[in-house]
C-alpha cells in the first residue's frame, strides 16, 4: 500500500507541474522529466525486482532524448514508466502544435481582417503565409464564376503558369465536388483518387475546403503537399478555420461592394432628382442635402438645423414623428412647397426626410394664367367695343370732312382740323385694341431690315422737329431676315415712339443692328429719362402706361410679336442716361413655318 501511495503522489505532482510545460522550452522539459524519472526510480528501488538495463527513447519537439533505466527497476515498473511518459510527451507535443497553429491562425486572421479591399496581391500574401506555415507545395483559391470555378489566386513553391485556369462545375474533380457538396475532401494519396485533376507537378496529397459564410458559397481553398499522408488532423482543422476566415472576408468584401453600389445609386438618384431633398437627424440637424436645394438657396445648409434655417415651425413635426404634406413657405424671395416624413429604425425615430420644391415659377405661371384669363375677357370686351365705336366714328369723321369742304371760314376750318386729329387718335386706339385682341397671323417673308428701319425713321421726321431729336442708324444695307415685315415694323415703331416720348428736347436715338450666323440683334438707345425701377416689371403688361395719353398696349403688342418670331426683348438703363431696348431675332424662321 505504501508503494502505491508514493507512486500516486509522484503522478499527482507530475500532472500538476505539467501545466507549466506550455511555457517551457525543450531543455526545461527534459530537465523536469529527468528529475521525475529519478524520483520514480528511487521509489522502485525500495521494492526491487531483477531486471536488465534498458534505454527509453522519447521525442520532445524536434529532439530525441534517451533515458537509461537502472537495473534495479523491474520490468513492470519500467513498462509503466515508458507508457506513461510516452503518452504524456505525445500530449505535450500535440498541445504545442495546437498552440503553434493557434498563433499562426491568429496572425493570418489579423492580416485578413485588416484588409479593406479585395485584390490579387492581398490574397497572394495570405496564401504565401499559409504555404510557409503549413509547409505546402501550393495554396490556391478558386472562386465561382458563372458555372465554373476560376483560379483567383495561387502561391506555390515552384512558379506556375496557371494565370487563366477554370474548371466547369459539371466536371467531377476534388475542388468541384468540394464546392458542390459543401464538404471537405482530404486526399492523402492522389494516385488512388479517381477524380483527382492533375494541375501542379509532384503533388502527392490534396486538401480541398469549401469557402463559405452562412449559406453563401464563394469557392474553394485548395492545398497540396508533395508527400503522401501529408496532412495531419490539426492541419485540417487549421485549414478549415482559414477557409472560414476567407469566407467571412469575401462576404464582407461583397457586402461592402454592394453597399458602395447601393450608396452610389442612392447618391445618383438624390443628386439627379429634380426636387430638393434634405435628410436630418432626430434633432433636425441637416446631415445631407442634394445639389438642387443648394442651387436654389445658393447656400451650404449641411450641419444646420432645418427649422431654424427656414424659420418654419411646422418643419419640426417630422422630427417629432409626425408627417407633413404639401406645406408652403416664403423664403429668400421665393415660394417653396415641402413634404416631410419621419424616418424610423424599427420603432426608434432616427431622423426625417424632406422633399422641397421651388414653386416660384409655378406661382408666377399661375398668376400669368389668371392675368391672361382676365386680359382675354378684357380683350374680347375691347374688341367688341372697338367694333361698335369704329363705325359711328367713321361716320363722324366723314361728316366733319364734308363740313370742312363746305365751310370757308378759316377759324372753323381750324377747329375741324383739330376734331379730325383727335378722331385719328381714337382710331389708333381702336386699331391697337383690335390688334391686341385678335392677334393677326404671321406672314413670314425674306425682307431687308435696313430698308424697313429707314422707312420708319423717315415717317417720324416731321413729328420730331419740335423736340430736335436726331437719329443715327448703324446697319448693313444688304441685311435680310425672315419674318413678318409689317408686324416687326410695328415693333420698331413702338420702340422708337417710346424713345421720342422719353426725350424732352435736344436728344438722340441710336439704332444699331448686329448680326451673326443665326441671330440679329437690334439696339434702340435713347437719351431720355430712362425707366424707373418700380415699373420695370410692368412695362410689358397690357394697358399699363405712365403717359397721360395712350392705351398702354404698345409694348405689350411689341413683346407678343417678338415672342411670336421666337425672339427676345429686354431693356436696361444707360449709365449716361436714357434707356436701351435690345431685340434678338433669329435670321431664319425654320423654313417659314410661322405662317399661320
């Protein structure tokens, strides 16, 4: 009993101390085991049995150690020690190998996790490490592409010419079966494998592991050694963990690529949608806005609080979980409409989305349409009134002309002339009203614009003598354009008449015509009083006038005729006084398609 008690105590101490083996080098392990063998020998000597000397051979790490047993130790005790120490040393070696592969796995895992982009060079570096750490002939990654496994990356001890290598999935090979069946294939002797596909010379054993993450399969990690039975169980486990890391890595890269694609598409939509878009956090702070809203506002609004910036209290509601539809507000001299929706992550409010539109043009268009409706009604009334006035007015004028011929008293004839002059003014007003209301069709032809302008100027010569207004014309004499000569003549007449009316005395009107291949620009510059800022937006409105005489239809008719010719009219005040009207007209009217 005492013998067994001593042996038990030695074994207990041995096992307890063996936990430190992981941190010992080989010399320390050998020294420890030697001391324990001596302890066991001393116990066995107390209970001697006849025996011959025997040598115990143990392998620790990469070193072989020999222990000489004393003659006094019996056969049974010697066998016990040999078996116990052999098993224990094997366990130490296995644990050390596991620790070593854990370290290697941790190192490769760190490198893989640190990669932010997938590339051939990055994968090759990892494969190079695997080949070195596992003493492989090669390591390769084959990824699924259409219905094949394509070699994505390879590292081998001997350079290989396998740049474009792929295996159709319908073929049965070690790698395709691994992928299709989603299981590990370990071929310790490739000569005995009926579906082994020879690719690299000298390979004796092959290990193929599916690269997966969750239910998603990406490809295969294929490893080879140039010896039979080259893969230990620990190496298989190590390679399986590496394949899992590759799967996680590829899944992350695919997810990142998909996320970037989605972000790009989202950004593309946000930037190209013809509506202002603003996204805020739950506090109303603007975290993103598109170029439309920034262009409208001419301001960088990211980082600001939306309801403070626009000073619209209702904009706070979406950040409180309440949607807002079709609200309007006035900001920076513009009308805006917006809708706002809260953004939830599950039940948690995380922000708000606002769609904002510039309604200024729509508002102006609505106002113009209302004005056009009113003017249309007014125009019909004016046309009807003008028609009713024209006939009796003609009769009155004819009667006055008759009386003028019969009477010989000079004073009375002078009165008749004044009456006829006033009747002519009324006739002109009636004519303008009819012209505005009925909008005559354009009759386009090719005409000389120089002759048209000079003829109109000559008609004004007599009426401007009292004011002493001079004309200067700068225009090529052979300049032709396509248009309605009569209606454009009406335009030029109205502009010149306005210039004359703006000049009190001793002024001038300069007319300059400039042309290029497509357009003609006419500049009418006068030295009058100019146009005040408070009426600039009104001068083309029908029936608007600052004169004591006139209908206010002249510039309105002018604007319409120019627009009918696909042209444009604008004006500005001169620095040295007076105003300049600029009329831009196309030289050709699309093959005279304006004839209506």
